C-alpha cells in the first residue's frame, strides 16, 4: 500500500509490515524523513552522492540488527564511461531504501505488478532480491541480443572471413567484458545479503534470484569462451596465411635466383666477356638458366616445400570453374 508520494519520492507500506522508500529527488524534507526512519542514513546518503562507482558494506546497528548499504552501477554507455546509471540502497529486515533507481530501465516491468510481488515478500531483504532479480532479467535480455550478434559474426567468419572479422571479434569481446562488469557486482551483492541475513534468506525468492544469477554468469562464460575460440581461430588463420605468403615468396625468389644472378653477370660492362662472341651464346644462356631453375625446383619439390603452394593454387582454380 502506498502511503506517501511527494516530488517523485515514494514510500510503500506492505502487509508484512516492512516499508520501501523509493527516493529520486533528495531535499531537506526527504533527508529529515530518512533520518527519522534510518537513523544515521542522512550522513550516509549525503556521502553516496559523491560516489561514482560500486560500493558495498555489511554491518549491524547498535541493536545488533544487520543491514547492507551500497551503490550499484547498473547501466553504462560503453563508448562513454561518464554516462551511467547508479542507484544507492540500504537493506534491512523492516526497511528498504533505494535512491535514483530507474524502474523504467527494467525490461517488461509493470510497477503495479512489481508492487503486488513486493507485497507478498516477508521483509525488506526479500523485496530487495526481487529488484535484483529484475535487473538480472534485463541483463539476460541484453545477453540474448548479444547472442544474435555473435551468431551473425560466426556466419560472416565462416563464409567471408577478412580483415574486418578480427575487428568485429574485438568489438564483441569488449561488449562481453562490459556485460561482465555490470553482472559481477550483483554477484557480490547476493553474497553480502546472504552474509547479513544468513538463514533468514532460505526463501524461494532468494533461491530463484541466485539461480538467475548463475544462469547469467554461465551464459557469459559460455559466450566468452566462444569469442576466445573465434579469436584464436582467426589469429591462427592469419598466421597460417602469413606463413603461406612468405613461403610462396621464398620459393619464387629461389626459382628466379639463376636468371637474376646470370643476368647480373652477363650484364656487366667489362670489355672482354667470352660468351658475348659465341654464336649460340643466347641459347646457351637460356639452357643454363632453365636447367638451374629446374634443378632448384626439383630439389624444393623433393623436400616437400612446394606441395602446399601448388595444391592451394590448384584448389583456387577448381573453385573458379563453373559447376
């Protein structure tokens, strides 16, 4: 049941007796209300406005009641790290405080349905797990989109692999690392909530949220492995192609060595070169060049250093023939 709505700051009272303070605009009145409900929260929330990264802290109050406070970066522009969404929270059994949590970011979440689910929660910690579970659901949908892009990339690499493929792989790798950076802090949050409330968390909501986190992490690990495999395949392919190019150039250089060397000798500008006056000197030169080139080729062939080159050239010719 909603008990207060003022300047986008909402307080919801649920049937189990716990409250959810969903604040967006902080002013003196709202800070005073938080001070009355949360004690030292006023100082904490003021400090949180200077926080730009993830933060997490588990402790107990003067009465030994556990609580979890922190900040979570749940959305960020990969191209501009300064553009992000950060919300602050404090979780205890009877109260849940969230500041600057954008519910519109959560995919397919209807606020009324969300409130009905929260109304069935036994305390604030379970309600917080509902919100974390919805965040994970949004991340899973992002991973589904990532999967489609990865499948398209695999098709491109299979049918038309070129220099742009490696660039695309690195782009997807960066996107994967970005998704992991968003999910890993949630894994820490679940551990912290479990640390704070221990056996009280033996609920269906906690188990479902933990399984959803496991599913998210498993998918990320799986797709990360696929990306690393594609990266290794492309690096090996480029290395193989580079070796083949160097090998072909080396073979051609060696085969043309006789004509280069003999041409250099007979191209000298000395006055007395006996071969110049031979009647069949030109024919003799070609016989020597062809014989030496053939001998070198035969030696390379026997060593098995030309087989792959000739095979690849033959395969390319066969591929060009009409079927």
